[in-house]
């Protein structure tokens, strides 16, 4: 047990590990919620589960939401059905890796949070203004990270629209077309049994589009979130005396890091020949064949367009 806890701490505390931390948080909530649900069934004590459900599920009725406003944040870390969390976490991992590679860990976490909040707000707005939507929605409330995942998927398609993903039975498909289909299926879902969930998907998708469009223009919406996180961290930790230190360097040891920083920094502008060579490599061998430096070059080129 102690080994498991140590492994968990090591995995959790790795720097720039936002993608795995988001997945782990969702899994922990899933395990806890379902464990409580099982015990409430075994001991025939349903109130134990209902209390937890009211803490985590987001209601669409405004009077209930007003007394439980925190559910605007908790609902998109909450799943109860196994296949619900499975597909959401797979989508989060696949699309999240793309955002992590090209925009960084901070943008990934920010898009997840913004997408979940946007999906929840649109859910509240439409279900309280369109009677037919509320009539076919679940009275219990809404849970699931789908809105956040849609935000990340759409943001990835806006930032790097032309990369190809190799799908089983379909072969290479450009990301922009895959995500367009993804969003259209949720639009169709507005007339189905999960209309409320589809509303949240579309709200997250809209936020992902706006975030990525602003990021390409140089407006980084992740900064307020990380300033808040930094403030929380500094507030919780005791102040330490700062010492002036000189960074130690070794001959030849930092050449690769310096080259990677030049690719990802603002001073480097990729040539058209480099971009064409990378696109040819994607066509021949797929996106997965690219090195980290080549991915950074491609992302830099997409920002200049």
C-alpha cells in the first residue's frame, strides 16, 4: 500500500503533468462515487449516496443551482458510468496530448476548465429558456467531462488543423475533419435523450474555438488561471529566504535544449522548406513519426498564418 502511495505521489508531483493529473482526478472521483453507491445499495441506505450526488451533480433548475453553485466546477470531474469515463478519458488523452505538445501544459489545463464552465453555463441557459430541452433532460442533473474534452478537441483542430491521425478502418484523417464530425454528432444529439449533455458539448466546443483563436492572436487566456494557482501556492507555502545563485553550465550539454527552446520561442521562424518537409513526412509516415522539434516547428508555422 505504501509503495502504491509513493508511486502515486511521484506521478502526481511531476512538473508539467497537467494531462495526467486531470485524468487521475476524474478516476478518483469515479471510484469514490461508485464505491459509495455500492455501499448505499448493500446497506439499503440511499441518503448516503444522494448527499454525495447533490455535491457533485450540476442541476439545471436555477433555484437548485443557486444553492449549489460549486457544481459548475465539480460536474466536469464526475462520472458514474464506466463507458462514460472511458471514452471521455480517451478523448482527453488523445486530444490533450496535441494541445500539450503545441501549446503547453498551462493552456491544456485552462482549456479543460474553461470548456467545462462554458458547457455548464450554456446548459443552464438553454434548459431554462427552451422548454423542449428541459422536458427531455435528466432531472437528476449533469455530470461528465465531455464539455471540457470537446473544448480541447476543437482547440487542437483550430491550432493544428491539417495534421493527420490514423484511425482503424479509416486510415489517415485530418484533425479538422475528425473534430467537425465529432461536433456535428453532438448537434444531432440535441434532439435525443441526452439533450442536456449535447448542449454542454457544444458549449465546450465553442469555448475551445474562442480560446484557440485568441491564443493565435497572442491573447493567452490561461494566464489568469495560473496567476490564481500561483497565488494559492504562495499563500499556502511559508516564505523562504531567496539566495542569488549562478546557473552552472557544461560544455556541449545544453545544445539540444537551446535548439528546442529556439524552436518553441518567439525568435525562431520556420522556413517554407522545413514546413513542406514536415508535411511530406506526415503524409508518408503519419503524425506520430514526427520528433518533438518537428512538432514545435509545425505549431510555430500554424501561429504565423
